[in-house]
């Protein structure tokens, strides 16, 4: 079933391919964090940082599942001295080809969409 990009982003299950994971991470670093830092009070900071952080955690968990790992393995990015290595591994490691126990290959979503457009 075809879902919107927002629907895929907000899913608590499923998988995420490397490209969209890196783009979401860049958006978090370049948009969410500077906006949160620019706020004058704690409530404004939380209003920006909390939703952005939740979306980033969901993307991390989806990326872990693409590699065949449980979603809670994404919490490893919170470990000091280890987090950047975990994020880098998630960003560069290819996902499990084909379906795994967490769902279909997210890279094939583009192929399915293109086939639907070509064949009506």
C-alpha cells in the first residue's frame, strides 16, 4: 500500500533506506537544532526540539530495522563516544536486501511506485 512521506516518517514499525535517513538527519542538524537553539525560553526550545527529536528517534529505529536489528538498538546513538560511530554505521551500511522480519525492502518502494505510474 502506498503511503505519504509523512505517514512513512511517523510509523513505529517498518524500515528506512539510507538516503532518506541521511536527509532526515541533515534536516534535524540544520533546521531543528538551530531553531531550538534560537528560542528564548525553555518552553520554546521544547516545542521545537521535542517533536524533532521524536522524529529522529523514529528514523533511527526504522534504519536499525532495515539492517535486521531491533528498533531499540537505535538507543546506542545516545552513548558518549559511541553514538557518532553508530550513526555513521547506520548511514553507510546497506540494508537487508529484500524483505526481512521488519517488513519489505524500502528501496523497492520507488520501483513499485514507478511501475504503478507506467502501467496505470
